[in-house]
């Protein structure tokens, strides 16, 4: 048996001392917040998680809908992201100058869009041009009734300009803002308008904006192209393969009626969870929530596609041609975030690449200097179901992606064979716990953690326990998950490089 020298043992004890002190601090901080959370669930199913924190006179709101790109019907990829945009367009009372006039104008837009689709199907170019002109004119008439960006402007002018935001992923859509405490009722009114009386105004113009967003974020971005191709190659059946922003042909085919049907299917009150964290009084707030949100339709029961990813039968490799410097992406199949192995996978990936002291950073960037950048991720592109762990690396000039790939595998194999040392493992856990403690000081982060865990696990309390799950991971657990999941048969490799002619031209300069 190997024994530590007494001096080494003393040094190890000193290294672990901050971690030992942090453990009760984290547990106490989490327990102190957890016991103050008030849960209020309306009869229609909308769940509110209220956490009073009487410091600054500010309140953070997050509404979480458990619908993302993994929930979209065939042919409508990206519609959850599209609705994220539309949710800021207002209602029949917010965002309009004359609702009756606008309603008729929107009906004309829908009618002329249908006529345009028929003309396109006919193949008659003259008819298509005429229909396109009529459709454009109808959009102009409808736009004259719009009060531009009124929904956002009301929240921004109330104090939310720096925090108003929304996001969509494979698993969820989120709407967030922080406001002064005296603006809570304004938030209630606008959030109820958004989910009770939405108007999908400026729909086709926003659709064009989303297509342009896709061109910028994916089609014109080497990282965007690499990650989309890697995702499609690694996942053959599971809906996580669908890009969150959608495929171009699907986006171009959206219409207002199908978007409305998607909203009615997925945005009922029973699918909504809202966290309200900050300077609030639950006794005064709850009657207000009842008054504004009780009439929101419950909607159908949420359901997810039963498709599971079939076992991978060997390594997959793709070469992506793109006019940019080379990139390397490697993805391994990994378990869902609630799986018993997920904490060990998380720790393993942190050991590999989360910080300057991580193994891939130390070797590839600072040691061998063969990489300019290394990026790692877990639970990509979603965590509710089995997913992917990811390493993306940017080789330095003159370094081949093959050499970079070999070095990555060597570090993974070394960690699997030897396991992390006690100080190394303790350091990663210490950073994870510090990150968690920092998040507890941020009302927005707490609101996000509460809603996500309520929606993902059915119990918001798991937010306060996630950091502790990581603390229980042993070195042997890290070795086991690396040997189980980070194998050749579980991995997909994507390399991006310019076409041969471009590469030759670049090399000659």
C-alpha cells in the first residue's frame, strides 16, 4: 500500500481545509433559502415558486416552459424558438393602435399568404409575382396598426432594460426579467397578456428575421456549422438531433395558423412554472397571482416523443468543408442529468477541460501548445434525456486535427487508467461548490435553478442538492464513467477544414 509522507499528508490537509469549511457553508446557505420558498399552484396547473429575499428593492422573474426543439412536430423544426420571438409581440391590448382594424388586416395577410402558396404550387411565375406583391402590400397594411415593440418597451421603461431576455434550447423556453418591487403588478399583467391573449403579429417578417439569424449563427459560422453537423451525425433518431433554431426549409414554411396550434398545444398553464425571487411579500403577492393568472387555459397534458436513440455501433466520422481555419469536435453519448452516473460524467468533463488547470488546457494549450482553445460541455444539446458530452478544440497553425485528436484521447485514457489525484479531485469539487454558492447570491440564477428543477424533475428542491451530488463522486467513479461512456464506439468525430482548393491557396500565401 502506498503511504503519504507526513509532510505530504499535512499539505493535503491544508489543501482540503477550504473545501471542508465550504461544505457546511453551502449546505447552510441552501437550507436557509429552501425553507423560505413558498409554492403556489393554481387550479389550472401554473406553478409559482416564491422566494422572498429582502435586500435590494428588486424582484427577478423567470417563466419556464418545458418545450424546446425536442418537442416540435415534423416539418416545424425551430418553431419553439420562433415562438420565443413572437411572445414579445404583445396581445390584442398591447402592441396595437386599433385592434379591430389590425384583426381584419391580419386576416387579409393570412388569406393572401395562402394564395401565394397556391401560386407557388402552380408553378406559374406570373401568378407568383402578383401574389407576392399582394401579400407584401397586406403586410404593410397590417404593420400600420402595430405599436412597435410596445410589450418590451413597457418592461424596459419600468426598469427591466438590462435584464429582459428569453432563450430556447432542446428542452425548454425561458422568459426572464428583473424589475423594481413596485412594478410587480405590471409584470403580472404583461405575463398574463403574453400567455392568455397572444397576437402573432408581424409573423412573416419575424420569420425572415429568424432565417437571417440562422444564416449568421449557423450557416456563416464555422463553429455553428461544425456543431450542427456533429449533432446530426451523433444522433440518428432522438429529437435532440434537431437544431434549436430549425432547418432553413422548415423555417421558410412556417405559417401563423400552425404556429397558433403549436402554442395552444404546448403553452397551457399546466406547462408553465414561474419563479419570483426578491423583495416580495407572498401574502400580498399570491392574491395578485390568482387574479391575473387563474383564467389562463390549462392546456393539454404535456407529453414528449417516446423515441430513444438506438445504440451506436462503432465510431462515426465526418469531414466538413468550410472556408475557415480547421476545427475539431468530438461527442460521446452520455446519460440524462438525472441518471446516477451524470454527476461522475460532469466531474470527468470538468477535470478534462473546465479551467486553465484542467488536463486538456494544461497539455494542449499551455504544454504542447498544439491548441489555441479547448471547449467542453456536458448535457448537450439537452439534459432531460440521454445526451452528449462534447470537446471542441481549435488547433494552432500548422497543427493537424489528427495530432490534436490523438492528444485528447491520450489524456482521456490516462485519466481513465490512473484516476484523478486527491488534490485534483478536491479542487474540481471546490470550484463546483464555489460556483453554486455564487449562484445563490444571484436572484436571477436562483429563479432559473428553481424553475428548471421543478420542470425537469418535478421537485424544485433538487436545485439545492445538485452541487452536493458532485461532492459524492469518487476517483473510481470518474474512471468508471470514462471507461463506460468515453469509448470509441460511443464517439462521433467531426473535423472542419476549408475545401482543398482554398487550403492550397491559403497555404501559398
